[in-house]
C-alpha cells in the first residue's frame, strides 16, 4: 500500500524542497536576545494570550462606551454655553466632561498595557515555541517515514517467499487478531485525519489572528517590526506548507488498507459461520447415526433378547 504513494509521502524531500531550509533562519532569529530558554509551555502561552486578548477586548469596548458618552457631554456643554444656561448647570456638565476625559486616559493606558503584554508574549514566548514545535513535527514525520520505509522493505521481501496456502481452518485466535487489526486501522485512519485537520485549523487560526493584530487595525500597515515580520512570515510559510502535503492520498491509502482487511474479516466471519453450521450438522449426524446403530442392534436377527441378557 505504502509503496504506491511513496513519492508523494516522502516528507524528507517535501521539507527539503519547501520549508526545512528556512527553519534554521527562523530558529536563530527566534532565539536572538532570549538564549535557548523557552519560557513556559506552548499551551500556557496560548492561554495567557487569550486572557490578554479578552482583557484588551473589554478595555476597547469600555473605551468606546466612554468616548460616546464623552461626545454627548461635550455636545451638551456646547449647547448650554450657546443658550447661556445656568452657570451651575453648565459647570456641572463641564466637570462630567473632565471626569470622562480622565476615564478615557485610564482606559487608554489599560489598552496600551494589554497590547504591550500581548506583543511581549508573542515575541518572547510564542515565536520561539512555534519554531520548536515545527521542528518537533518535522522530526515526527521524518521518523514515521523511516519506519514506513522499513515496513515497505519487509513487504517487498515477502513477495519472494514460496508460501503454500494452508488448508487448516482459521483459528479463533487468528480471527480475533484480524478483527483487532481492523479496529486499529480504523483508529489509525481517524487519528491521522484528526491530526492533519488539527494542525491545519491551528495554523490557519494563528495566521488569521496575526494578520488581524498586525495589519488590520494598524495605523501604518507598511511599518512592521523585525519580530512581527518574522513571526508572520514563519506562520504564512507553515500555512502554505501544510496546504501542500498529500494528506488525502495518505488517507485514501489507509482507507484502502482498511477495506482490504475488512474483506478478510468478513471472509473469516463467513468461514466461522460455515464451521459452526458444519459442526452442528456433524453433531446431528452423529446423534442420528448412534440412534440408527441402536435400532439395528435391537431389531437385528442376530440380536440377543433382553430376557436372555438378564438370565443367561
């Protein structure tokens, strides 16, 4: 099965042609100023980024509410001054405006603080962790490929064995083992599809978040820091790379393998069913044969009467 897709599933050539040469460049830039120490776990960093994003959202929402109220109060003061309204009422409105301006200042500082924390986490923790994560994924796929190469070699060698088809019925242990193999392949297919989907969804969400946070609301989208350019370029490259992987070919290959094994399971189940029917018929035959022998013994002209058997 694997040899049919060997060219398409070669992660070594895939990474060599695509993403791998840039890994050292990304890795070196990610570690500048931070040494080789990556603080905290990736999950923890994502959780803290999410918490700061929620705080930033609330602060921006609060600032917008204060700004709208401030505009209303400013307009109210303007109208009072034009009408030459009561001095006390006008001064009260002005004090409300000043209070709202103070709240806007505090809110702006809170927004700046949350933004600074997000940038700090993104540059000092998230980026190095992503570089190490992709490095680990590359090692994982390369190791998997090498294992599949060994398995492919074993399968190819089996072609040269002169095997004589067995006439022995399939044992219960063999039947259970085949059924267990089918379950394992089903789980393998499910896990593989989920793994690729999770990686694709993750990098898509991450790239989308970076695109929004770095460019969408920036006053000058053309001005980007070195870190912002590197982390975004890294994620874009990762996104493009994972879109090029032949996961559908691999999924179809595993599914074909599963179909073949399912056919064997069905064949063994039918064999087991026929064996049970045969055993049942054999027992019925032996029972009827024993009854027939008893009748022959009882009514045969050479049979001994029961009375003579008791009184010799």
